[in-house]
C-alpha cells in the first residue's frame, strides 16, 4: 500500500470509530418491539406496499405491481384484516391511477392518492371520487404524500427530472396550502 492510501484508511477508520463511539453514547438503550397482534389479510391481490390507518378503524393498503401495473390497487380492510372494498382503479381517467406512488388519509377520512402522472386524486371514505388535481410543476414525479392538518399543509416529496441525472433532482419537497 502507498503511504497516502494508508493515511486515508487510518483516518477513515478513526472517523468511523469516533462516530460509532458518539452514536453509542447518543442513542438510548436498545429495546425490542413486541408484536401486539398479527393479521392475515384476506387480500385478493399480491402484497401490501404501504399501509395507512383509517380514522374510523381498519386500514388502507396500497399495492404496487411494478411489472403488471394493471394489477395495482388501493384496498380497504377492516380492523380484523377482512377485505372491504377497492378504491379507484388502474387507468388514465378520473378516479383512476397509473403507477401508484403514495397515499395519505386525512382526519375526516379523505383519501389522497398520488400517481406517477403528476396528479392527486381524492376519494371519500366510501371510495367515491371527490376530485383530481394536476400538480403545478410539470414533470414533478411524486414519491410521497404527508398531511400536516394542524398547520393546513400537504407535502409532496419527489423528483423534478430537469437535470441530466434524475437522482440530482430528487431532493424536492413541495408544500401546498
């Protein structure tokens, strides 16, 4: 090994040891999560990608099928894991979604659905379409939706593929009021 490489390796090891020592002191004692209950979903399609609790009980499951997008779905389950209904459907029109990206549920039960086409669709708790909005920034590809109802904001994280490399534009968060 060359002297410069050895020096860099020793420096890197020293920094890592320092960080690990700091983190060990800064982190509280490790604890283990205890399973409260295990539910087996009566699920008509593959597997859950995102699960969001519903205000009235039960939960919403977003199921993304990357290779077979026509199979993607939003499904409502009751608190025992029984399938209740689907929300929306795959497609380009109103009440549909293509390439599901994220869901969020407001306190009143309104379901926010973001897809790769740059639109937000809104459904009531029974699954009826309330409306669809296109995002203001053309090309913005949503990755996540978070609601801050206490302050009256919605946040969308994602990418703006305006640069040569997509990963350089993925540090974007849009705030909506």
